[in-house]
C-alpha cells in the first residue's frame, strides 16, 4: 500500500515500531516536539491531552492530533 493511501485510512495502522516513525514521530516533530518529554505533564507522569497540547503549541493540525492520540494509545499498550 502506498503511504499516502495508508495515511488517509480512518482505522489506525498496525501498532509496530516501523509505523511509529511514519504515523506518530514525523507529524509530532513537525510541531517542534523533540522528544517524549515534551508532551508529558509537568511531573512527567502521563501524556498531556490534545487540548493541553494546543495551549503549548498553536499550530496543532488534524494530522498531528491523530498522531498524538496514536502516541497515547501506543504508550498505553499492555
């Protein structure tokens, strides 16, 4: 499948390390997030919400919101 077609799918891609870069890391890095410490709470115990991310960064797009939600789901896997 072509990446652009795959990105347009409504269902989440398989949660593997290879999809982590394409679907999560690149969109978040385009916002200026440099590591997993950036989207965490001040005490570093959990990932912030999309609303809190919007307060920190004004240029949050639909693609970056999706990536952020996928990151939270990926991190919360058992």
